[in-house]
């Protein structure tokens, strides 16, 4: 059976390089964005809690949230979020997604005014 088409990254995803978080539809709250740091794993560390915190896509409806594509790709790849990798391998989360364009390497770079220009 052919696999469904990958869910594309939304146009205003904060993980996309060049996105201004203040342009996110529905309003933007810096404090709420900063609080999402709790969804970022220490690379390779086992989760301290059985609860997996996920950064939801701002374009998915409340109550039926899907993981942010940029977050999902970062945390299942270079972020090495072991809890997320387990959820993906068990089919609890659909990892059939596609990013668009260059992506930030670190969560901190998704926050406004916090870009690391030393690289």
C-alpha cells in the first residue's frame, strides 16, 4: 500500500530559518514560546518523565494538535530525543513529514532576537 503524502512544514514554522515568530497566525507570546524549551531533550538522554512533551504545530486545531514538523525533525534527528524516537518507532506519532528550506539547529535560535551568529 502506498504511503500517504508527507505532512509539509507550515509556512510560519519557527524552526524555519528566516521566520519571524511575531508573524505566527493567531498571535505570538514570547513567554509561551520560551516555555516550549521543556519539549527539547538533552541529546541522547533518557526522559526523566514518562510524559513526552511535544511542541504542537500552531496550525493544527486545539484538541487535535499534531507535532510541529520542524520540532519533530529536529528532535528525532540532531536533537536525539530518545522519548520521541521511541514514540515514532511504536507508531504513536506519525513521522511522515517534510521540512521546507533551511532549519534552525537549536531551539534557542527559534526565539526572536536569540539567533547565534557565531557559526
